[in-house]
């Protein structure tokens, strides 16, 4: 199965990138789950937590305070004003 | 004679202690430049992602958004001037201010009113000293700008832009800052921030932007994107200016330190000459005295 290539950037630093099976985010309309093969999308992020299910390892929680994300060709770019990784996520940083 | 030696000694010791300060400031600036450049690099992924997203929206929609619509007539312009908080950076602040004055004149010649926004104490001092008015000022942290400050400035400028001309709003926004080209060249630069000219990137076959779906709607997405785009542009300008400030300070302190070394050398020579002259005079006085006694 294809994987998602996830990249999280904050205004002044790079936060995380890696391969994932699923990304769950909260938009202003409600929760949205993104699986590999999702159609291109550009959406506004609501304040809150988003979850990333990496290919290997535990689920990663990221707290964002607004921003947006785009999906195309299995590439997810999450752009947040401020992003805070939950614990246990440091292993994913490359 | 003795008095002259004392004067030289004082000059040597004060120049030596000044040189210590210059050297320390040069070292501090040098060590901070690396960090400032790293921050410029760290802000790039965000700026790139935003630019890409904005051009993605722009490329598939006829944008009709106040931030990108050119007003029929531009009657008042805002100018954000980014300088440093502290001096001792050579001509860094002066050249930005010169550039800003040039822009001011140009805008006035086009019949526009100019409203000035200031980031950095040096520009504030410049305007205060000349008794000129400015709309708003932010100071502090010019050599390590915070994103929050950029957000604040962005919000203030956007609010001005959204206000009608009749109520004191502005029709366009310019930013004057120093672009960091390399360690040796920094260039005072003017960019027009608003109304936006969304550059659609030259699209190559390989990275044709896909047809995005928007969540919730294209307009709302644009509403959220554009202010962020502005903030990121302002923040980028501030980071570049910070790197330039440190590079300018390092260069200024290096030449000040070299100059101090030169001066110390010169005064040491003069002091030695004076001391030797004193010795010679004393000797000739003694010899003359001895001659007078024996004669």
C-alpha cells in the first residue's frame, strides 16, 4: 500500500517529516481523515490536535493553533503558525 | 615634557580598553550571524509552502479578494521601515533610512500621502529627532525577531489596509529592509507588500499544480491564507534584516578594532619618541651642567 509523505512546518522552524499511513486533522468544518490516494485538497486547520499514524512506531499527536494543510499525490504538507509535538514523537524526526 | 608622555599613556590605555569592547562585539556578532542565517533557512519551508498554496488557489480561481485587487487610485501608502535597535553597525541603519527617504519622496511625487511604520529604535530616533510623525512603532529584538512581532505588525498593517481611505486607511503597503545577499553584501531593498501581486510560478510539466478541492470554500481558504502569506513575508524581511544587521555590525567592529590597533601603534611610537626626547634633554642638561662646573 502506498504511504503518505507527511511534512509539518511551523512559521520559524521545521517540525517533523516522515512516512505515515494516516493523518487525522481537524478543519473548520470538522474532523477529516486522510489515507493514501486522497484527492488533492487544501483545507484550513482549526485549533487543536492532529494525529499522525506513522508507518512504524506509535501515533504522533501534534498540537497546532491554526494554519492550513494541503494534500496532493500522497504528499501532505501541514503548515501551522505554531506546532507542538506531543511526547514520544522525537524518534520520527529525521 | 613629562606631561606629554602622560597624555599619550592615557590615550593608549583608553584605546586599548575600547579595542577590547570592539573585539568582544565582533565576536558576539560573528557567533550570532550563524544562528540568524539558520533562522532564515528554517523559515523557508513555511514560506515556500504558503507561496505554493497561494499560487495553487490563484491559478485555478479568478481571485476577487480585496487584498489582491488593485485600487483604482492609490492616495495613501504605508511604509514599514525595518532598522536596528542599536547602533555600532556601520552604515546599516543609515542606508535603510536613506532608502526609505527615497521611497517617501517618490510616493509624495506621485501625489500619495505616506504613513510610516517603524521597526527598530534607530528609525524611531531618526524620526523623533526630525520631529516627523509616524503611525506606529515596534522596538526590541531586531537582531533576533520573534514571529509574534511579525504577526502583530502584519495584523496592524492589514487592519490599516482594510480601513477606508476616508477613515485614515491606506491603499498600498511597502516594506523597506536590508536583504542579506552574502556576508559581505547586504542591500537595502523596497518591496510592495500589498496589494499582492500573486506571482504564478512558472509551472513545469513535472510539477503541474493539481486541481485542489477546498475545505471549506476557496474564498475562505484564501481569506485564511493571504494574511499568513503577508505575515510570512514580513517575518522573512525581519529575519533577513537581522542577519544583515549582525553582518554589518561584525564588519564595523572589525574595522573599528583594526583602527584601534593602528592608533595604539601610533601613540606608542609617539610616547617612545617623547620619552627619548626627555632622556636626551636631561642628559644634555647634565652634561652642560658638568661642563659649566669644570670650566
